[in-house]
């Protein structure tokens, strides 16, 4: 079975998204892959602009990420944070010493007038990342959660509160006035294959899909897999990978938040959220029993190993997705 030969756009956030992005990057040359990354998690810590999801993807592709956590840098130290604590500064958000250098440089460049897209490109260049990693927007968008403990910014909920408060609403502040970043907008127009990575549908992909026009563009021009090999001119194939396996998140609070917001916390529940913007939905073998209900949504399910524990797993899943785009007999 051949692999898709056109341009690919991946929408990503969090560790699960970074894992699949690594697999795609191992299969695709830089000129054929763009990764649009969630920035709803961005926050200011100690006067520095921190972009956690962007850094997770960049560090992963640079071969620098911590293999035990999936985020942060391997072999990191925390001497600066320890010193800040001595100054009685609240240090609940972990920022390692080398990681701080990234945020210092980002904040410096932003202060000089560069856009977040330009800053990200510069960081990628310095770290040897050739594939195009772009923020979802150069405009500020912030994810807030309405919880039983009050309104919490994303990092406060996820890190400081350990995702424990019950959630009854999610807001993407600034999204209505924001625009997709230029690199994201261009890829959205050109890509023949769009991949929704196995990221939290509310906290990671939700902010991206909340940008004006994004969901509408994804909903338009869908075609069967056999028609996309030449690129987006004839339409695009949209493939999503479930972030849930057996009714639980591979990591993170996705299932918990879905249940609290009234959605079924299964791969079927995720498929319902992506209805209209997804043609193929990859689910784990443990969720095979959900395939008929997913098919009833007008989405074609594919049962496959989707848990990515090793680099080989990441590459294999990416290859499977590219095979869907390259097949000329997958329409149905």
C-alpha cells in the first residue's frame, strides 16, 4: 500500500500530539508537514511567556524531551526554581534551568516586536528542527475552565489543581477575535491530509478548532481517500486518532472532563465531537465494539494499535495514517 504523497497538516497539543508528530516527522520531509500547535495553554510565569505545547513539540522533534514525562527537557535541573523559592516566590509550575532559557529568549523576541510564529521558527532553527511547527495563532487565546472551585486558567487547573476540580464549562478567551497564524492558514488551505492528533479534545484541540473559520474549512472539501493523493485541489482527507482507550485517557484528564461536561467518555464520544470534520477515526483494539456506532455517525472507523510507547509505535501509527491517504481503494 502506498503512502500519501501530498502535504500534511497535523493539529496537536500535549504529549500525545507530540508523540504522533514525531512519527509523522520521521515519515515526511520538512516541506510536506506542518504542525499547528495549541497555544490556549500559554501563560506568563515570572515575567516570561511560556508556551508549553509548542515547547513539547519542538523539544520532541529536537530529540531533547524528557522520555519519562514526555514534556520538559531530558536531564533537566531546577536550580533557578529553587532559588526563586528562597525568595518566597510561588513555584508550583515547574520550569527547568535550560527550559527557562527558551522562555527568556521567546519573551525577549516578542518584546522586540516578533510574532509568536516568527519566534517559534527561530527557536526551531536554533534547535535543528526542520519541520514547520507553527502556533495556532499569533493572537492571544487562553483556555479557562469553569469549575466547582471557581474559574481557573488552564495551567492552574491542570498543574496546580492536578485536574481535580469538577469542570462545568470551558472557554477559549480571545478566540473569536483571533486569526489562525499565517503558517497554519496556508497549511489549512493546501493540505490534502489533515491529522487530528490524539490530544485532549477540549484542552488541546478545542482552542484550535475555536478559531474563526478553522472548523468551517475542515468541514469543507472532504473527499474519499482515493481522491486526495494529488493534494488539496480535489479535497482533503481528515483523519483523527482517539485520545481514549477503553473509556480512559491514555494520559491526562480528557475522559474526566468529557464526563463532567455531559459527553460519553469513550472513543465514540470523541467521534461525536469531531463529526463533520473527520472522515477516518482510528480507535484501539479494545474499543472495537464501538466501531459500528462510529460508522453510524458517517465516520469510517479503523481498529489499530494506537498506544505509542516507543518510537517504533509512533512511526507505525504515522505510517498507517499516511497509508490511508495514499490508498486508492479505501473509499466507502
